[in-house]
């Protein structure tokens, strides 16, 4: 009961602070991986492809989480819900990790985790997967803007099911796993390596050869599935314009793990940096979500936040 009382107090504090928030101006250039904005590092092309796919029977509803992924707790139809996080600037709390793990492992939920700095490792280790968090370079499968070869833009050729794909990443890291049920979807060439010491060249201690960059863990009993991708930029607008094959892969990936090709896609924006005037507000809203299972203060606060900046429905 005391948690709900504290949540209500925080809600009213936030309510009085919102007029001040609305009056403040901030730098609009903070990278946000927003599914509804169309900047170079946003995800509007990917989001639109899920809601209005070309030539497929898929039909998803997309929403965003801006408070905390604890909102996955008790979500309706978890087996028809896909949790997607692109770029993790803020590490997960213990409560959030527990909720996401249960959502996938026990409730049959689906998840796609995309990052290149290793910040999701507290979560990914629950599934036996680790992000190296250092640059992965490939001396063979090189590509880049204007067809200029660049080891920082590795190209991966593989099949997902029977469909061949040629996917380009932007400065990815590598993955490693001790999970024996892991399915490796894409790897670097035998000349790929992770520069663990950051000196820009291959050393004895660096990880070398066929570095995994996309892998999937599936739980047969619940049919929960989680995919790890070692790059936060694989689905950004800039990369999809540069290499349309990336879009084809990402849409097929979602279709594959969702199976029925419909359901709810939740983009988690709570892991991203926010402009200074919003940061305290977002953190307090997250605290409300974590401390209390009573969701109405959070919903009302988030509604007030978006008065000045209408977006699609937000969770």
C-alpha cells in the first residue's frame, strides 16, 4: 500500500512540474532511435514497414514504452507481443531484468535486443549471451557509403529460413554465448575480429574469426524467443536507405519470431538519453512504474508529457 501512496505523491509532484517542462527548450539532436521520427538515427522506416508492410500479410500495431519495461508484467497476450530495444544508454534495473526474463522465458513473449556497447549485458546474461562492447571489424566483408570499402561497415550474407539476406551493419560489436540452444543467424568472416583493447589492430588477446553478430535463443516450453543483434544502427532510417536489404531482413525477423504475423510491437525508449528538461521527469516516471503495480499515475503522467508533442499511442 505504501508503494502506491509514494507513487501518487510522485505523480502530483510531476503534474505541477509539467508546465515548467513544457516551457523549456533543449537540444533536439540527441540520438533517440525514435520509431516515429524520421531523422538519420530514427526508426520510422522500420516502424512503418511493420504497420504497413509491402507484399506480406503481416499487420502489427506499434507502441512505445517511455517509463519502464516493468510494464510488461501482466501484459495481455505476451505470446503475441514483441519487445524491441535499440541502443541501451541506461542500464536495466534488477526489477526490469526479472520482468523481461519472465516475459520471454515463462510467458512466451518475444524480444529483440540491439546494441553495440555492451550495456544490455546484465539482461542478456540471463539468456547466456554477452555483447563484447568493443568494435567488430571485418577485413573481408567490407562495404560502405558510395561503395567505398570500409572495415567498419561489414556486410553479412546469410539465410533466414530459406530467404537469403545481405545485411550491412554500422560499427557493430560481437556476441558470444554459452547457451547450447543458441541459433547463430549471422557471423563475420574468418578475418573478422573484436578489438578488445581498442588499439585499432589485431592483437593476441582480441577475439578473432567468424564472430557472431546475430543469434537467437528459443524456449520450447513457452515458445518465448529472444534475438540479440550486435548493432544498434542496423534498422535506422539512414542504414535502411543505404541498404534496403536491411529492411527486408528486419521485417522477416519480426515475422519469424511472431509466427502469426500480427500482434503488438513495443519499442522501449526508456533506455535512451533524453533532453535535460525531460531527464528528471522520465526518471521519476520510471520510478513510479518500478515501485507500484498501480499503473494509472504513470498513464496520466505520460499523457501529460505528450500534450505538447503528439505521437502515436504510448505505453
